[in-house]
C-alpha cells in the first residue's frame, strides 16, 4: 500500500511519542547519543594528534566495532533470559566509568595511542552489553503496530545526535581539548542510567526456568542459521557494513589530507552524514517502496557518493555527499532492523538482534582494518574508489541472499504452556528425550509428504529439536517415522512453547498428506554402544530402570 506524506501518516509516525515511557527513553537516548558522537570525534581527532598513520587512526573504528562482534550474542542472550532493565543499567554504568577514566587520563596528559584504543574498546564493550537489551525492550514500550514508527523515531533521535554531535564535539575539541568532551559523555551516560532506573518494566510470565547463557547462545545461533530470512538479513548487513566502513574509518584522514582541515572540518563532514540520516529516516517512513528495493537503491547511492567524495576537494559538496551517504546508511540499517524484529518471535528476539548487530559490526571492524591498510599503502582517493566498487558488487548477493519484501508473519506463540507436565514422568528423567511420530501416508502422497516434512524438520530444528530425521518402513512403505530428540526434559518443554502461528501452514500441509492422527511415542535414552572396551567400562554404569 502506498504511503503518502499526509496528516494521518505523520500522526502515525510520531504516535509512539505519546507513550510516556518511550518518550523518556527517546529523549534520554538523544542526550546519550549526543555525548557518544562527541566522544567519537574527540577520540578520532585525538588519535590523529598522537600518531598520524591512517592505519592507526582507522583502528579507533575497529576498537569500537570488535566488542559488538565478540560480545553482542552474550548480551543478547542475557537480554532474553535476565531482566533487560538490569542489563541496560550495567552497560551504561560500564560506559560511564571507563569514559570518565579516559577523561582523567587525557586531562592529566597521560593518554597514549594504546591507552586510547583500550579505553575505546572497553566503552564499546559497555555499548555491546546495552544495545541488544535496549532494542529488544522497544516492543515492551509500544504495541506491535507502532514498532516500525518507534524504530524510525529511535533512528531519527540517534541521527539528530549524529548530525549536531560531531560539529559540537569538533568545536569543543578545538576550544577546550578532548578531555572535556570525554567528561560530558560520561555525564550523558549517567543521565540515561537515571531514566532506566525509573522504568517499571512489565514482568513476563515465566513458566520454565531460564536457559543458561551457553544454552541460550546456541539456541540463538541455531535459530538464525535455520531461518533463511534471518540469515539473509545478517549476510546483507555484514556486507553493507564492510563496504561502508571506509567512510566511517577514514573520514578523519579525509578531513586532514584532502580538505586540509581540522576537527571542525571533521565535525562538519560527520554532521552532514547525521543530517542526511535524519532526512533519510523521515522520508523512508513514507516512501512507497519495499525494504528489498530500498536496500538495492541505498547500496547504489552509497557507492556513487563514496566514489565522488574524495574527488571533489570542496567542503560544501563533500558535506552534501556525506548527507546522501548518511540517508542511505540509516534507511538500509533501519530497514534491516525492523525486518528482524518483525519476523522473530519474542523468546529469541534479543539474540537475533544481537547477531544482526554482530554482522554489521563484523563488517565495520574488518572493513575498517582493511580500508585503513589499503590507505596506508596506496592513497585515500584510491581507497574510497575501491570501497565504492566493492559496495556496488555487493548487490550480487541478492541472487543468493535475497531480502524478503516487507514480511510481517504472525509470530505469536501457539501455546503459552508446554503440552507435557513440568516434572518428568520418571524421577531420573534427565537423559536424552527421544520423540517419534509414526504417520500412515498413501503412496500417491509420498513425494509431497517428504517435501513437507523437510520444511517441518527445519522448523522443529530451529525451535530446538536435535538429530531430526524421517524414515520409511521397509516392510510397510505406507508407514513413515519422524524422529527427533532433546538433550533433557527441560529442553523438550522449551521446544513445545516455541512454535508460532506462522508455521501452522506447514503443519497443515503435513496433516493433509497422511491418514488419521500420527502415533506419538516419548522415550528416554537408557544407553548406547560405546567404543570403550567392555572390560574397561566402569562397573555400575547402567542406570536403574
């Protein structure tokens, strides 16, 4: 449906701001992001003062990106199994403590390139802990129909900070030095902690004990790997981050070497990026275009603007080009983020958001390192041209990893409670739980049945089933057995509450192809053949029956 820039469209776009808790988070987020953008400019420019090498300057962006790549999955898992409010406070507290420590070192004149990189890395670790919990909490602050508008508003708020933060940061660095900017950023983190502390998050109804971090992380990776749409989104996010990281990492070098400017020039360039991002976020909410086409057009626009940026040594055209890149950047990443939140069920949303962020930051971190190295051995213009060509070539990924156009599946859970009792049927029900279902399938339906069961097997495996398989009876070819397992009774129960309504169509396809109801058997593993020699096996190892 075509969206127009009418009064109703604008009212829908700002409707989440009528919700008090969302509005408070939004305003506090702008303040915190303003401090973060000022910090980024200050750190990047401080590094150019400490060491002039392009590769070392680019390492500031790498130090910012690597923690999200390394720790976001753990943070996303914690966001799904622990109170998100607590995780958010811990993340912001980490950022505040390290930022204020960096400010003290800088003001005392003790900061070194290594110290700047280490503290930048630790600040990014705090952000990696905070970000997945914050993004996963948006759906708890607004209703599902308001989610896309809320995500766009958060993007606008972030880019308001990004548009003016670099310019303010550059001016403050020129006037007072980097240390004062670091102090202001630490105070901004503390202000956000105050807002989070007053949020009374609704407590979800928990029927089962939470997963361990390891179990939760594995479940998140399994879900992303076995969900084609999620995996495609992550591949495209990583590719866009990798190709676009050249602009992020080397703009300080561009400001100094191509435009012959200082921190104010850098602030104006990054401010242009942020201003374009605001305009892009506003326009994107009303464009009659699918997310798939938006990704294609944004990728091409970014490639063209990146080529032109170092070839036009005039500041005003460069700011305009940065604005175009900013608009394309935010339109792409907002579209990918909304797509993730619209297709992923609540039980795993924090982990998938984290994995998507890991993909973006993996691209940013590896790309920053590579483009910095290229610039070190060639020149800044050749590096930007190479990055632009790589960005254009990334459109070929559409053939293997297409982004589905504006999917809005029904991700409500089919059931809130497990079908089986919480307590295992046997006292020692801690072993491998094996489930088998026997179907009677007419021979004419056999081929279609196998195809439908493959889809069902992927869904069961995505939701936690292990060692899924389908077998045909050799003595009676009409009989087929589906078999899968769970490592223990608790995981068996978790799998039962994870199916969503969107997957019911696959189950209906299967049901239409077999006769009657399947025969279901639940078994617990009591032993298996070991490669250990019988006389080496410990005595008394057979469990009681």
